[in-house]
């Protein structure tokens, strides 16, 4: 399993997940740069994603929805804030309604994904910071650790294909 560590810190309002992949940084980056590949791993296996908009340029927005086993859709969005391909992607990550508009009352994560070469592969560090401890606790209670871990663990299969 790629995920090697998960750290939750209520005091700093952060969730950090570390994973290691047996593929070069450039290949791991392509998983995020290509919406069709990203759809295969963004979200747990029970909730596949569909990206409606996907542009990793600073200032752009990505929108997507995940579909649950019962057919219910769960929307989300990214507002891209920084890109240093293939090493760093930063974006605000939030929940969206059925029309993929941001839900103002839901938590927003300031997410930073970094990718570095290690031992012939890639170490990825996924850090999400929330405005309040309550917002972090809300997503923890929603199962973000389990969902993100199972999603990230799918990447190995995609890289091997």
C-alpha cells in the first residue's frame, strides 16, 4: 500500500498523508494532470469521480462529482493557486452542490501536494489545512482519512497498468 503515514493535528488544523510510489515523479504527476487518469483514483473505489472541468493553471477551477453506490452524486471543486509541475500542486478544495457551485457552509481545505524523487520512485505528501479546528474535525468525522487513504492506495494499480 502506498500510504505510509497519516497525521492529524487539530492544533495546526492540518491533515497530512504521505505515500510512496514505485514510479518516477513525472509519471505520478500525470495522474493529476490528466483528468481521465485522475477520475480513476480521486475518491474511494466505491465513489468514482467524474471531472467536468480540469485545468491545472493558477487561477483556474476544477469541478467534479463522485457517484456513490446508490447513484447519489457528491460535488467538489478546486481553485488552483500554485503549480510547479511535476513537483507541487496547491489548491483550495471544497464541497459543491448538485450544479457544482461551491457550498459556502462547508469546510474548505488549503491543499498542497508535493512530489519528490526517492529511491527510484516518488514520495508524495498531501497536506490539507483548514481555517478552524472545527472544520478539520468535521471532515475527519465524515471519514476523510479512510476515503483519502483508499483513494491514494488505488494509484499503484493505475501506475502499474
